[in-house]
């Protein structure tokens, strides 16, 4: 069965929150003042993967509330649910 417009909106809002959190974490890592003597490309890759997973989990659980706020805002827009689906 095809997802409803509300389900699509929810999934999209969560995906946006995950992207936003990943960008925040990436910017925070770049702003780090102290570089470790033992830093390596492998360690950077692991941290990036760790940040991506954290962002996905945070978005799924609504930790920051960005998805919920975005979903409420977009659902209130005229024509947000085509065909009157809820």
C-alpha cells in the first residue's frame, strides 16, 4: 500500500532533521580547536559514521523536535494533504 500524505510528511520531516543534525555535528567537528597527535583518516571516517548514526537516531526519536515542528508547520499549509488524507 502507498503511504499516506501524512506518513510521507512525517518521513520527510525526520529525514530533514537527520540532515540538519549531521550538518551541525560536522560543523562542530571542524571547529575543534585541538587536533590529536594520533588523528587519522580512519578515525575521521569512523567519527563521520558515528555522527551520521547519531543523527538518524536523534531524528527517529525526535530528540531536537525539529521534525515535529516542521511537520506541524507544513501540515497547516493549504493543500498540505492532497485528497483530504490525514
